[in-house]
């Protein structure tokens, strides 16, 4: 591995300046391992007048975890940093335990940070984590988005997450810690080959691969992804948004490469449904083939059709009918509702109600009208606000055109 031009602490401090230099406070997630312990020590020296706080998540998966959290608390106190241990009260997990633990960790840290009025939380991911993630996703056959490097900052769980150590290797950090007499905890699960990441880590070492070079490859893939995103965003700018539906100009969509069409279709479906995650790649590609053949197709609760020079994406009426009737201000994760009286609930209008309503004069298609919000009291229809504008109720879409473009460019 090529020797670094600067010591790891200097590079991490520079990254903290870039990512959090204008923030008055910062949270640090510290497990007790070498990477996060190094981050805590470096952040303590970098903080100056900033408020820096530390949290450790105790997942309770090992008998030693409570003592390890106490060790982090003691070291944080020595550095003058407030510390809190966050406990995962887990239910019986039947799926992927490690994935559930990762998700719980982010949720607990996000709740803690908001409670402490911290605008961001820094995580201890390194260049080695980049390399391992790249190899894991290659093994799964991931696309460009999956292979691209982890971002230095991203938003999730209502929190901004920072990764200021992606330019530093794990070995460098341990050398830095040893040179200062700072200890850390080696989690025995880091040798457990039941975990995919550990198998990949050992395979990288056994093959003599350079984690730094693999991390650079992930960065290059990320740059290629960004170029595709730029192309997709230019088409997204031409989208027309009205009454909770979206339409793209059909010819530019058809002229675009398949990957661009895939990105636009995913963003449009997520814009319609508010889904947190995109549909599976194979499902999207099948939907694109159906659209190219002139068929109407449903995808994850959205209805897609090419007609009159547009690719129209609307809410699938059957999915809207399955949405729970609500008495709150938001319905179907799509519509904001104002004017609900006690006992009144919102649900999809449905096809049966259209026979007695003037939907043809609204510029809505029959499917759009059937999927639109209706106000009912008991079983009685009170209002269909998209079909006529009653004085008593008002509805408007939660997401607008800017949200669609954001979904196109989000990573």
C-alpha cells in the first residue's frame, strides 16, 4: 500500500472540517472498536468550541457488551465528552439478525441525536469498509448504485450521517492508536466466518488485494453513477406534475439508455407511493419491457402507461383502495387533508362512486379519479375534493416536482 502523505488524524480532521465545520454540535457513534475509538479521540481534539457527544449502542448480543459500553463511557469521560449507552430492546428476530441490529443501531442513534439536539452523527466507516462493501455487492450481482462508494454524508432515519474516515485505512488507524498508547476492544465476532463481511474481509487478505485500491474503484464507480444521474435529472426536469400524478415526455424517455429509463421509472414510482426503497431491478426491467410493448403495467402500487406522447405514472386504484382509511391529516402517504370532522375518514373514492360524480370534466382519468381521496362519514360519501372543491375539505399532494427530481438524484 502506498504510504499516506499525511497522518490519518490530519485527514480525518480535514474531513470533519469539510463535513461538520459549520455545525455547532456533533454526535459520535462509538462501539469500542479501533475505528470508532480513533474517531472519538480525533473528534475530541478537533471539537474546539463545538459540543461533541458520544453514544454507544448495546445490542445485547454478547455477554461482554455491557462492559464494553462502560469502557467507552470511561474513555469518553477522560476526554471530557458526555456519553450515553443506548439499549436495543429487541423482539424475537426471525430474519437477518445482523441487518436488524444495524437498523436498530441507526434508529437508536437518530433518536438520541434528536433528543440531544445534535444536527449530525459521525460514523467510523473506513476505506476498508468501502472495499469490503464493494466486494460483497459484487458477489450479489449488484448494479451501479450498489457498487458505488458509500457517501461521506447521507440522510436516513431523520438524521444526517457523516463518514469522515472513508479516506483512511483500518491498519493506519490502529498504528495511530498504538503510537499513542490508546487501547480498543476487538469484537470476537470479527473472526466469525458465519458473517458475510468477515468472509469477504479474509478473502481480500488471502488474495493480497489492496483495500485502498478497491475503495478507489468504488469511488470511480460512484463518479460514473453520478454521470448517469445527471443525464436522468435532465429528463426529469421536463416532468409535468398535477393532481398527484406525474408525466414524462415519452420520446426523450424512449431515446434514453435502459439504465436511464430504469432510474426515471423507479423515481416516478417512489414519488407516487412514497416508498422508502425502490422495487427490485428485475421487476423494474420487466415493467419497462411491458411499457415498450404498449401495455399498461403496475409496479409497486403505481400504474404506468405510455399514451399521447407521455409516459404517465399514477396511483394504482387497487392499491389506493387497500390503503387504510384514515382520520389523520395524511392519507395513503400521498395526500394532506384539511377540514376533517370527528367521525369522518379518508379512503379511496373507488370506481362505484364515479357513476354519480362528474369526473369527466376534471382532467382526471377514470383510474386517477378512482384512486383519489374521498371523505366519508360511516359509509356515506361526504366529499370527493379532487372532483369538486367543497368549502368543507381541502386536499393537496405531499410531494411536488422538486421531490421527483430529488428522488432521481438520491443515492
